[in-house]
C-alpha cells in the first residue's frame, strides 16, 4: 500500500474539512438571519419601545452563542484544510 507524503493531508481529511466549513457557514448564516428576523419583528410588533429594548440582550446572547458555535465549526474545518 502506498501512503500519502508526510506533508500532504489525506483526501478524507480534506473532505471532512470541507464539510465542516460548509456546516459552519450555513450555521452562521442561519443563526444570524434568525436573530435579525426576531430583532426586526420585535421592533415592528412591540407596542412599548422600552420593553423591546429589554429583550435585545437576550437576542444577542442566544444568537451570539449560536454564531460562536458556527464560527468554531468553521475554524475547525479551515484548520483541517491546507493553506493552499
């Protein structure tokens, strides 16, 4: 059996890295759009502006955590792929 050269990553590693990059980007986009949609709907449907502003930190906390997880998946995928 032939093994890949020491400096070149295997095909499986490249494929899994690509899958993780795609999942990370989709996760970032989905959580960002969901947070933005909730934010917009909160301000368009809320009767009291102060009440709407009091919910914004919760949106940023939950949406920010989700975006952070998506970014971490993206970074792991980029680390598995070669620089060029």
